[in-house]
């Protein structure tokens, strides 16, 4: 998509590093925004989403094979906290800001 936006032909054989330059990877931007949004939503107790944020099903089984990551699994991987630490970490607004800053700093390297 970026090649089309920049009007760069595939025949020019530019590497992705040359093409993207100083732009951050979209996956890093999504990770940062997901963590920021989750912390914001979890602290807002007047909204229904704060109760559903860390909900895990207590019945049924997963399908055989490699299980897809659940939202909570992805959040644990992004934030670096365990499932047990997440509620306390998200309630601490300044601490959660540090998590977001750490994710942003790791994506700019």
C-alpha cells in the first residue's frame, strides 16, 4: 500500500527499510493504541466494557490445534504483566502510562 501511495514501482527494487524509512510499523502503532485504550476503558467504571475487559469463559473447550490468542493473551504479551497483575496495573494511571511509553520506545528502535 505504501508503494502505491508513494508512487514507487516494484521494478525499482526498494527494500522495505528504504521504503518505510523512519515510519513505525503499523503493528507497533496498533499495540500501543490497544494498550492505551484498554487502560482508559478499564478505569471508566461507568461503562459496561470495564466489566467485560478481562472476562474469560468458564465453560467449553477450545478447538484442537494451535489456539488463537485471546484478547487477554494479547494484552499480557503487549503489556508484559501477568493476568493477575493486569487489573492493578491498569487502575494505576501513571504506571499504565509508563507501560505505553515503554511500548512506544521499544517500537522506535
